C-alpha cells in the first residue's frame, strides 16, 4: 500500500485559532499602552498639589 500525496498534505490553514488571535491582540494592546505611557510622559504637567495632567502642544491656543 503506497502513501498518496493527498494523505500527507494537510493544506493551508484556513483561519487562525481564536486563542492565538486573542493573544496577539492582547500583546499588541499591551505594547501600545506602554508606548503611549512613555511617549506621553514628556507632556505631563504637575500642579502644586501633585496632580498630573497631559498638555499636548496642539491642544493649546496660541498666546500673544
């Protein structure tokens, strides 16, 4: 009895497993949150009470 190619070849995956998709999405969101945290630290402004606010350059009106 010979092995036929159609018995060996499994074919391409049709779609990813749901667990793998959820894991990659969670990892991407985690990396994005870390990037935003470190990127927005430059724009953090603290008041005299220690409260932090984020002030972006394009959110301020032009002062004369």
